[in-house]
C-alpha cells in the first residue's frame, strides 16, 4: 500500500437508514469528490462511489496520504466518532477527527465525552455552536442549486406527477410526531377550503413503530372528508422528488424540534416559499419578515391556526407569491449553496492539515 492509495478524507456513514445526517454528508462528499481523495465508509449513499468497510478504512489509514501529514475522518454521529477515536488513540494511526454538530441542545454525557476528543468541531449554526461549546467554525448546511431549481412550467411539472389538483403544498420528512406531521395535516384541513386547486402532500416514510400514528393521521383526513386533497405519498425517489417540488407552490416544515432542517432549503432552491415553525435554522433561511428578501413565514411551534393562515396568505395573492418565490431562490443561491458549505468545510480541513 502506497501513500497515493490512502484517502485524504474518510467519511463514515454507519447508520443503515437514510436520514437528514446522511443527506448532508452525501451532499458535501459529492462536492469534495473532485477536490480531495475521499472515501465513504460503511453504508452506501445514493450518488456516491461504493463504500469501503470499516476494516478497510482502518487498514488504509495506516499510511499517511500523499502530501498530507495524516488522514481526516469527518464524523457526524456517536458511533462514527468512536470508530475514529479507536483509529487515532488505540491503534495509533496517523489520523485526525472532525465532527459536525447540529444539535440545538446540550449533549448528554456520552456525546460530550466523544466530542471532547475531536480535533476540530464544525457547528451548523450559532445556536448549535453555543450548545456544543468548543468549536472551530460555523458552517450552515447547503443544497445543490443545480439539482434543485425552479420549474420552467410549474403546471406541466405538476401534471407530470400524476397527483390531482393544480399544484401541491408539500411537507417532506419522516412521518412522526417530532416532525409535526400531524400539525401539517391539521393546518391543511383548515387551509385547503380557501385554496381551490391545491393538493397537500405528506412525503416520507413512517417506521413500523409509527404505523399507528400514520393510521390516525389517515383517519383524521378521512373524517375531514379530504382523502382526495391530503395525500400520503410515502418515500419518493430523489429524481422524482425534484419534479414534485418544482410542481408545488409551497413547502411547509412544521416540526416540534429540528436541529437544522435542509428540506426548506431544497424547496427554496426549487422556487418555493416556505412556511415553517420556529425551530431548526428555518428563520435564518427565510429571512426577516417584511424585509426585501423575505422568502416565507415563521410561525410558533404547534400553532395550527397560524400555519394555515400563513399558507393562505402566501398563496392567495399572485404578486406576493411571485415575490416570495423569487426571494427564496435568491437567498439559497447567496447564502445556502452546497458549494459554499463544501468550501467552508475544506477550509477547516486545510487548517487542520497545516496546524495538526
């Protein structure tokens, strides 16, 4: 094995489910493929080269990569930090560890212990930085504004989805209480009577443990007589989701708690205004109310009436909608592109390689 065989950066992905963490790791790695010699470790991610095993990663890490004093393991979960610590501190391999923290709460004892062993810490927001304490950079997540882009013909893209109505109002994410799927459903029951032509989409899977929750949501929709206007799509493949978002006119994000939240940014990149609850990085994403670049509305967590009112306000005036839609795309391109995130992460790597 030679130094040219050793990746500069290892990206562990040890969760078998495709989560928000998986999505953000994938997005950054896709950008870094042409910049660094980078290897995915563990579970495959769509759109990336096949991963290597944990054993292969440890074996490759024995040799310093060409032109670098050590390899970097970029971790995002407890299990990944633990594996990287094993490589560096137990096996004494020439590696250093970067951790990205999005949590907006004080970590419990085990994560705090693991995080204390990190060489560099990236926070995804100022609030996450305050919660994690020691950190070296604040780097918000970004989205690929080439993949996610506005429709040239919104009606045609919507028609191609096969869903009923003239356009969609979407929420994207796991169907579960923490994501506020029930809050979205109740808000749609209130808002849709004032929005003829709109179809609400609950996009995402419910785990078996949430089957009863999903069944109750469907029963509530049936009780309201809206089974043809509030649809539960399950998971939609990535490429199909791009078209669905382009055919929609609004993205809602109504979680009770969210560390960051990328789906509003994906909607904004697709030219959709956003109505979101006051959690995650949503307020920073949509901008200040009344500002020249406002891209949506932030409402209190769990306030069904306020969400419904904001949805109707956004969609009931054509000029207002067009302004918010333009602002949404512009804000993502300026502030939340994946290229911006990937470059900022590279700067953390380069500083670590320089200074050890």
